[in-house]
C-alpha cells in the first residue's frame, strides 16, 4: 500500500505519537503481557497532488486552402489515419483556374527537376560555353579593328592585285566592244561583247569597294557597335562559364534545391484542393460531406494524435522544489473511473506566476498511455511521486515499551524472548512505525500498563 506523507502531517503525528507512547509504553516491571503481535511492513512514498486538463501533444484543425465542391470524403469521425493520407478532395471542375494552372506548373517543375538531376545539364552547359566563346572571339576581332585599317597587309595587297587584273579585263572588253561598234545593236556577237564589258565593269567596281573597305578604318557608329557587341559577348561568356562551372562536376546541389522548391510550390497549389493529414492521428471531428460547397479558410477536420497525451498542472512554491523531471506520476479521471494510467514529469517551467499571493509553477506530465474513450480536456487528478518508495515496519502500539535505556520491544522466538531496541515514529491506526533490528513477520510481545 502507498501512504502520502507531508511535513505538517509528520509534525502533528509525531507529537501525537509521543503523547500516546508516553501514556501506553511503560517500563518493563510496570507492564503485563497480554499476548503477541506481528511485525508488518508497508511502503511510504512522498507525493505531490494537483489536477489539470488532458491535452494532446498534436491536435490540428485542418482547413480548406481554396474553394470548390467536395467530391470525395475518405474518412469518418473516429477513423485512424496516417500522415500524408488524403482525407477529403474537391471536384477539379469547381476549383479556381489558378489551381488548375498548378497542374501544368507542377509538370514543368518536375521536368526541370529531372533536368537538374541529370548529366544532360552538364552537356548543355558545355555547348553553350563553346558557342559563347566563339561569339566572343568574333566580337573581339571586330573590336580590334577600331582605329586600325580594316584589312591586313596581305588582304589589301591581294585586293589591289585582283583590281588591277579586273581593270585589264575591263580594258580588253571595252576595246573589243569598240571594234564591233559597226555591227548592228541586235548582232549576237556585239551583244556578247557588250555583256562582257558590263560584267567586267561591275567586277572592277566591286573590287574597288572591297579595296577601299580593307584600307579604311571603322567609323564612329561602327566602332561603337563593335564595342557594345564585345561587352555583350564578354558578359554572355562569363555567364556561360559560371553555368558550366556549377555543373561541370555533375548536377549542382543549389540548382536541384531551387528546382525542388519550384516543385514543392506547385505541389502545394495542387494540394490546396485536398485535405491531407499532417501526422498520424484520429479524426475526432468531420465537418464536410460529399457535395458541400466550401470556401478557403473553412474548417474541415479536427485531427488528434492520442499516442502523445499530457496534462499540465500548477504546483505551488512550497512543493515545487520536491518535483523533478523524470518523477513518476499516477493519473486518474473522475469522469472516467477505472481508467487510471501512469506518466512522467517531462517539463517544469522555472518561471512562476502569482495568483492571490501564491506563486505557482507549471509542470507537464506526459502520459504513458490513455484510454481512447477519455475525452480531450477531461479533468485529470495527478499524484506525482517525489521520492523513492521506502519500506517501513509497523508494530502494535502496545508492543513498544520504554525504560532508562530507551524504547524497545520484546521479540519472541522459539519460546524465548529477546529485547530489541527501537525508535518509534508515526502512528497509523493501532500500529506505530518503528526503526530497529526487526523483520516483517517477527513475533513481538504485547503489554498492557498496570
């Protein structure tokens, strides 16, 4: 059996014990034997009592994130569900267009995530870098001509020679046409000669333009264009280099994280047309039925995890020093008799709150288990065990005697008797707590005062 003990009770009982023992325990010569009694034992435990409300560590009211018509209800009140389980869902044809767009965004985001995870991104980055390098080299060559002759010495000389040859060809063609001037204009030979002369002239004009270009320097507008193209090509090359460096050793973790974030965002949009369990638990309240029209923010389900229940109680400042994290507790419910359970102190708030002159501290007791029939919020009586159980011995009050040497009892063994010195303490019913060289089951002599 378990006995509750407090400092005030011990003081009162000790005084009472002393008074009674003084009156009933006498010296051996003045007492007469009245029979025998038995030494018994029990367990004494220090406790602190309080009360509070039963609470669940996880309890959630699940609400709709969009509007629509409920198309499916997959649970009933009292059902146990798993985390990520779809509890209710809306008809896709009744939700806003933004939710439907989320399906497309989700598909694209998943493709982007796969690309980020694959080696193809490395190959694509390498090709893009090569293209950017080639574009930069072309722009650099153009920009190099600013302030310089466009053509190289060799290209200018080659153009000059080509022009000289073309001029000789034009001269010959002109002489040939002049020699045939006497022929009629529709004469085939004269027409062919004229065509050759015209083509020769065109070739000379073209080669003169090319030579002039090669011998010229870019004008201001062209130079500005070359400079701008070079700066743009350089920036594009640097960007391509950074992109390649991110993936040259394989898929880049940052790119994958960004792609995953895009997938999660799109998935959240799609999931807005569903009620999904955020943790394992029991459906305690179900608000919706199939066909109901719901709006964003409306309550749909209350979910409770009954595997993790606790009670918070207030302990006053005179007792809080005796309570420690890890102390065991017994929990009972007045409204649910017979469903007692056990628990453990898991948290003590070190900051007290004062009420009507008394400072109280919040103590949390986690339950080892709780019958599912106990309602959330039910009043719970808590008995916290604040000390280790101690085994104590009891003897009948009339067994304790005293003399000049102190208190003692007479132990009877095999028709013989022996004195055992004891120290008496708390009186419980017709017995008294004693300390001495005794064991439970020992036989002691009983006395009555003369």
